[in-house]
């Protein structure tokens, strides 16, 4: 007989794959914004891309090799990206004054390029993506266990 604990935790081994899929979606989305929609990324967006793009490959290699250290080498990229995204959102929504940033060159980090449904912005999409990846990595069982 299958216990309730086995049923409720049966989805947890798939979480690293969900993290990888989120990284792929975020990377594809950022490339779509810049290459198809011709929206230039701001300085903070570039920093977030520097943290997100490697995750596509790092997570994929960890998944394919069943590396038990997947969380160890993926979380530094994810947490750093999350911190940059959090700062970007605070700046974007005016919690932090724009003068306290390095966004002087090129596109302003507070430029309103996309606002879907009146609140979904590029900085919010990035923050959400890093949050999903971190939660997936933290909630997944250690590699080699189910």
C-alpha cells in the first residue's frame, strides 16, 4: 500500500528538471525581448543574464550526469541572480532612488519597457524565475535519493 507521504513527495525528484526548464524559459524570453522585440537590456538586466544563462548548461549537465552536487554549484548563480533581481525591482518600483545605481549608461534600469496586466515587468519576470529555480533546488531531494 502506498503511504500518503510517498504520494505527496513523489513530485520532488522532478524539481531539478523544473529548475532547468525555468532557466531555459527565462533565457529564451530574455533573448526574445532583446533580439526579436529589440528591447535593449539595462545594466542590471545584463548582470542577471550573466547569472541565468550558465544555469541552462549547469543544470542540464547536472541532470544528465545525476551529479549529487547539482545544488552546490547551481545555487551560487541562482542566489546571486536573485539578489540582483531583488535590487533591480526595488529600484524599478522606486523603493531605492535611481541615483544609487550604475545604470547611467545605455537604457535606464527603471525604464518601463513592458508592463503586462499593469504589473508584470521584465525585472519581476527575472525575480520570479530565480525564485522558482532556487525553490526547486532547495525542495528537491538530494541527488541519488528519491
